[in-house]
C-alpha cells in the first residue's frame, strides 16, 4: 500500500495529528486494515505474514476472545470495587500457572503500569528506593519505568544502576557469575550512596539486550545476589510470558528463579489492554496495609473475561507445547540458513522467540545497517519482523503462538531471499 496516493494522504494526516514521538515500522509503512490468525491484510487486500506480534498470542481477531469480550461488554462493565465473578475466576485460573509462593494478583492495564506498581511495592517492602536494571533494558513508559529503561535515553537517575546483561556468546560460562557479581557490586554502591537497594528488575528473555535464553539458569545467580543484598527480584514477563518460550508459561521458570514479584502484559489480553503483578502474599499484605490500590480499568469484568478466554485457548490448544515444537522447526531452518549465509553470526532464542544476529563475516562487527535492510526487504516480501539489541543487529522473530510449520517455511524463505538481496 505504501506509495499510493491514499497511503501518502494518511501519512500526512498522521504526521499532522499525532505527536512527533511516534515511530512507524519500515521504510515503506504498512497500512493494515484486518487480521486473521497470523495473517495481516493491508488497504489493498495484500496479505502479510505476521512474525512479530507477541500481543496477538492466540491469533489476530481470534473468535473466542472477541466473543467473550462482546458478551461481557453487552452484560456489564464496572470495576473492582464491586463483587464480581470474572476477576476472581481469572485470578484463580492465572495463579494456578504459578509456583505456590506467588499467591496473589493485582490487575493493571499496561506492562508499564505493572512494572511501575511492582517498583512501588518493592520500595514499600524494603523501605528503599534503588533499582538495578540491565544496560539496554526497557521496562516502560511511566516516569518511574522510563527511568528504568536506559535503552530510551542516556541518563538514568541516581536511584537506578545499570549492569551489563549476561552475554553468553562473548562471556561463555562466566556470563551468569559475572552478571551476579555486578548486581552485588551495584547493590553495595546503592547502599553506600544512601539510596538503598530495593530490587533487581529483569526481562527474563533479555529482549532489548539482543535475546538471551540460554543456558537455563542464566539469571539465577543474579537473583540470588539481589536477595542476598536485601532486595526483591521482579521478573518482567511482559514479553517472555504466556508460553512464548515453548517450555512452560514463564521465562523465570526456565532459569529457576524465585521472583518475589512477576509482571505481565502484552499477550495477556490478545490486544485488549490488560496487565498485572503476581506476587508474594506477605509482600502484598504489607503494601495493602499501608496503601489502597484502585485502578479504574484494571481487572474490570470485560478485561477479566478476555484474559480468561486467552488462557482457555492457550490451555485447550496446547499452545505452549505448540510454540516449543514450531519454534524448534523454525530454529532448525534458521540454523540451516546460517550454514549458507556467512553474515549470520548466531541463531538463538527459545520457542517462538527467536533471534538471528547479523555480523560482518570477516571482522565480526555488528551488521546494524544490513539488519535494517533485511527487515525492509522482508517487508517487501510481505513477511513482518523487526530488529533489536544494543547495536540493532539482531533480527527478532516473535510470531503469534498459533504460527505453524508452513508459515515457518515461508518465513525462512523470505529471510533467505532478503539475505541474498542484501549481500555485499
Ligand atoms: N516490559 C517489557 C520487557 C516490554 O517489552 C514492554 C513493552 N515493550 C513493557 C515492559 C511495557 O509495556 P507496555 O507498552 O504495555 O506499557
């Protein structure tokens, strides 16, 4: 659709009406009007394979989710200051997917809100204000969570300390221990500076750090270090959660972490804004004895009905195992591509969260500019992905969990062509 008069007109109106902080994907923007499963359709009826949306986890416009949303909206939508079945049932159903020590839920509307609240709770529990995040982390849009997101800007306030994320490719077996030692040192500095250490917050797939899933247990020593230093561990599952990694519902479980608080978002409502914090009962009790938390929209009956419908589909269709199996196929195809394209430096990830790192075959330097060209070339072939990592040289492949083996073949063919088209 890009390039047509209608698309140009919409682009002009968008630039006039929407603030400058918005960014579009792709050199040639895509004007989408409809979705179905893993397919997206533009204004001209052209079909695109969606290999990037982890929000539409059970597929775009999934009937069970739309029907549940409509049925509850047609009956009643209020908030959590009335007794209401859906929010309680949803909390019970969700908590059944967590270890016993994570016993209660608070619902919010965005991942940022969930992280913001988790930090408030950690500050309230510890009586301290300092947090540790990884160097290229992203945790949200609010003032507090933007401060926890060094990938957005250069300056972080004195209450936030950054540590280099573990990089098992460069650091090998030392990665987990080095990361833990840095967390200990940063916590000691926070204590020494009088700020105090409240918690470590970590994205359990390290997405903006370039996607690091292996080895299992990678994050466990750092979590132990955070606990030893008197802080809480907050597992940010906004990207990794709800089965995406293909071997369980949560990234923290792969790493044998024992988080005190877990934050959820993106896929939770398949596009409907619902998020939440799952945590220890004693920690929530202490917070609740001091503060009332009321979120007008968080946990409303329509959101709860949507969350339940998403969970129903994930459970009934066995989407966690499906993500594991489809992801394994896709990974084998990508690894095969790597044997034919020397520009691929690494293929990694877990389940349907895969990463293809592009590097100069001679020098090993990050091929950032080529990565952007590959993403745009694939968009021209109507396969949608994006890039991530501190150098922007990691192709990020993160389709809806209903992605199938045939679609995986289409994706790897498009990537094969895009790599060939961007050689030299
Ligand atoms: N945490 C992580 C790891 C994320 O990727 C994001 C969103 N990209 C957020 C938090 C914030 O979520 P939201 O955009 O829903 O506020």
